[in-house]
């Protein structure tokens, strides 16, 4: 259990009101850092976020300059090489996002401001994108950009409201955009059947355009086979196999086990863990049913294969923050969550060497990809506070005894009493 700041301060500094904290620090954790008793290297600018932003801007630039042939070449090269940012964002997807972002943002703005809404605001940009298909016939990457733009616009029309509560215009426009994307993607698939970017778009389309004959797991199995190193695909499959989307708790477990068997050479038991990763964070019943021992075995296999600090921060934040925040919702799920939370101990003590605040900030929101971040600086600062508090709680016995704790590339170092 985490200590409250009040209890934490009392534990370290005594309960007497005559023992004030230094005026320049906000809480006990900050005091430990400021005093040099807790030393953790901080990656202030998350590398994967910077790389992703640069790639998105590159895609936006190429589209604005009508350099579509160059965009297609760069997307195809990145897709074929399975290039991604350190956190697993495929470069081809980021280029495509940048290329369509002006069109999508214009529609989102128009829909958020009904007074300024006009048919041109809503349709002009996508018509121009559609024209690029005519200008570049038989180019699957350009067609993919347009298909993804239609998926984004469908979601813009749907918004956060329940589908049955949407106005008729919103319902019809949403359906029309999903239908158009569904018509375009087969052209991409036939041209590049081994493209992870196109397979990922196929999976993204499932959220709004599911044929009753479609087996969702088959779509994701194809994607995972094409890009087996990328854990994001396995995590997305698990989320979409929850009952709230297209699956059931039984199917989630079966597909997680199947995925572990199919990806064993790459991930060991980690294929099970990745499929369950977001699903059990989102759904208490799924968490209550998870095979905790196998999940934890998968965590160790992931670390053995991916000991980089991006992955260690992701797993540690998930155990220490994401799962901790869900405690108390379901007694059966809490049994599993408690064991998963305890894994933060060995992840942090044995493998953490530096802190990536943005990862910890996203962990507090359950790694919600649709989260709007108004200030990346404040968001990162919150992640830094949450991470340091979690680390200080984990090392509370050593810190309470007066020892100084320093995270180094070769492991934890303790000095003092």
C-alpha cells in the first residue's frame, strides 16, 4: 500500500508539528530527492515522444508540400523494415497520421464549434485527399492514408456519445466514413498483403465496421505474425477481445494462450502477458480470471528479452501505478492485482536505472491512447511525482534507516547508515 504524504512525512520526519519540512519542497518525496537521499536519473524529454513528434511533422510537411510520392516511399520503406519508435509506435503509422492530420483536425474543430461549421470544413479536406488516390493510382500507401483519414473522421462524428444517442446526421456521416474505409482497404491488402501498416488499419476498422463473419482474433493474429516484435498489436488484441468490444472472457484467455504459443520463440510466456496487459487493467472480471502465475512468468520473460529502460519503465509503472489504482473495485480482481503490484519490487530494484516520467504519467490513466494532454510539461511532472512516490514507498525501509539510495546503470547503490 502507498503511504499518504502526511503518513509518509510523519514516518521520516516525526509526527511533531514542530518538525517542519523545508519550505522549498512540497512533500516528503521531494525532500528525499532534494536532500540527495534518493537519486534517480530522470529522462526529462522522453526520447520516444520526441521521435514520434518529429515523424508526425515529417508526414505533415510532405502532405502540405504535395510531396506524396516521397511520402509513399518513406512509408513503404519504414513499413517493410518494421521501423518503430522505442515505445513501439510504427514509423509508417506516424507518417500517415501526420499526412492526414490537417484534414482530421479541421473536421474535429468544425464539429466542436457548430457556429463555424460548413460543408467545406467537413468535406473539403477529405475530398482533396481522395483526389490524391486519382493522382497516384495503384499506390497502396496513399490509399492507406485516405482510408485512415476516413476512420478518424468516423470517430470524430461519433464522438464520446453512445451510438444510439447520436443525431441522425452524425450517425449517417460516421457510417459513411467507415464504409468508405472498408471499401479502400481491400485495395491496399491486395497490393501489399504483407504490410503491417495495412493489417493494423484493418484491425482499427473493426471498431466501427464489423462483418458478422469476421473473426477478430484472426485479424490480429495476421498483424502479430507480420510484426511480431511489436507488443502494441498484442495489447490491442486483448482489449478488443473483451466483452465490451468483440469477444468474451473465455476467448480472451484462449487467445492469450494461443498467442503465447505462437510467439514463444520471440517472447516466451510474454505473449500471454502482452495480450492480457491492457485487458485486465480495463476490466475487473478479466483481471479476476487471469492466470496470475503465467502472467508474472511472462513479465520475467519480457524483461529477459527486452531489458531496455523504455520497457522496464512501462512494466514497472503498470505494476506500481496502473494496477494499484484499480485496487478496491473487485475483491477477486484484487487478489490478482496485489500479486501483480508486488512485481514492481523486483522490476524497480533489479532493473530500473533511469526514470521516464511520461510513461508513468500515462500509467496513471491506464495508458489511454485517446487522452488529450494540454501541457506535456505538467503531464510529465505528474508522472515524475507518481514515480518517485512509488519508488520511495518501495525503498521505505532503507530510506527510513537513513541510507541514501542511488540508481546506477550497474544497479542500486546504498550508502550511509
